[in-house]
């Protein structure tokens, strides 16, 4: 690969770095992948990644090691998980490094990934919001009315996010507005239509927006000594939680001022125990949609999400506290690494959906909501629980990587 012009090799590395960032790769994995690719291209590369940008210093390894010949500073929005495009990016890079396509063609192939979402994808996106909300309400053993209301609110929030995605000023406030909307609508229904478990409905309807995965990635980056990236990502996740919790608190105060008193939560029809399994299957499908997996990877993504949940649940029968989360995290990490080594594809296909039902976004939301409601002691207790779950998750990932070292960074 070193026979290609220096400028083309640099262009390929910069484009690859940008794509990996956009598709939700964490800082340590992105920097490791770039360093490996650059070395095979005959380049020296000193990457520096953070949630909102990249700095790449590149030079030709065949030339004297003086100052870097090229430095790129790239400002980017925080990435979002896109498993299909991540896999396609990885495949393009592999083909280029094997010499099956030249660097210029590889860059063009990366640009071709910017095709708009299909009509089916645009329809499935808000539907998946509603499906996840209804499924989570079921897994929380809520009532039938709670399930239906949470699913309906989740669907409306998904439609709102799809509408606001192309409107930057509106998208900045979407989490705050979503927290207000979910709480106000749930309070209205609980007061005038049917009794509801308000906290369960609100958490379930907002579950897709809760930044549990971001919190987990932030702690993972911090443990990898990516201190700037981890701190920035952690701050971003806490900010999202603050907006959601504050919006919910404002709506609660509005409902109180309007004199809305929820009906007593007695005699409600509970979701039957067997409904847990179809709800788990539906949630796994919805996460495959939300993570934008390719159709051929749906079954793999769904199995990963189901495995993570089942290991956690079975571990909870014998292990105390957050130990089941730790065990499940070890299992998912080992499976993801083995899959990556065996199939030569990103282990994120298993790793990301496998931990999604364990991430503590809802715990953080409840903790901040308690603090806003002046229940400081309860909020601090919940914060400790949040920290414990995060440590268990990331600790499991570290042990899993030690038991089955990853052959690839992605």
C-alpha cells in the first residue's frame, strides 16, 4: 500500500477516521484502529480523538522522523451508533489494505455510504421508539395500561425526534421537551383516563433517550486513560440526563399547579408473566433498528441483546447486587471478541446490543429526578447505585478483554 501517493494515503486515513467517529466508535478503539491502518499504509499517525472532534498528525514513514507533514483538525458532532455503516467501513478498509481496491476507490466507497435512509427505515425508526418503551414497561412488570401508554408516548417522541433531526435549534432542546411532554401527557392520562404507575411510564417512554450507553462508554474511555475523551463524554451524558430530568420536573410542577391528582393505582390489570419473553424479543428487534444494523445482522444483534439480558437475569438468581451485570458484561465481551476474531468483522455487532439492556441510564434519570424533587438522600443513594453498575459493566469488559483478547480494535 505504500506505493500510493502520500496525499491519497492521508486522505484515506482522514476519511476513515471521520467515518469511525460518526458511527459511534469510542476514542481508544478509534485511535487503535487508525494507528494500525496508518502503519500498514506506510504512515506515522498520532491520532487524538474526543467526542466532538479529531486531531490527526500524519507523516510519511519512509521520510526522516522530524515534524509531522500534515495535521488535520476536524470538528464533528458526537457520533451515533450505526452498525451497518460501521461494518461497511470496516469491510472497505480491509479490502483496501488487502490491495483489492486502490486508496482512491476506497475513499469514494466511503463517500457512497452517505446515502439517505430508505422509506422503510424512516418508518421503522419512530416505531422502534414505541416498541422499546412498551417492552421496557413489560419487563418492569407494569400494568397493561402502563404498557400501552408508555408505547404510545414513546412512538410520539420518536416521531418528534425524526422531525427535529434536521432542525439544529429544535434538536438542542428535544430532550428537555421530551421530558416535559412524556411527564405531562402521562399525568393527564393518569388523572382523567386510567390509573398509571407514573414513574414507570415516564422512565419507559424516555428509555431510548437515556444516555446509559454513553455513560458506559465514558467510563470505559476513562479506564483506558482516554481522560479528555472520557470526561467530555461523561459530561455530555450527564447534561442529557439533566435536560430530561429537569423537563420532567417542570412538567410535574405544571401538573401540580393545574390541580391534577392521579387516580389511585389500585386494581390495575398487570401484564402476565409470560409476556416478558415476547417483550424481550420485541425490544431486541427494536434495538437492531435503533442501532441501524444491516438486515442480515438483525438476528445476530437480537441474539446478543437477548443473551445479555438472560445472563443478567439468571445471574440475579444466585448473585447479589451488581455481580450479575459484571458476569453478563464478561460474557458479552468475550463473545464479541471471539466473533471479531473468527468472522473478521467488528465485535461491536455483539458488544453494543449485548450490554444495552444493562446500561444504567434509567438509574441516573431516577437519581437526578429525586434530587430535583428535593429528595437528596434518595438521589445520592441512586447515584451510588449508578456508579456501582457502571463499574461492574466496565470491569466486566476489562476482564472479558483479558480472557479473550480482541484481534481488532472495532
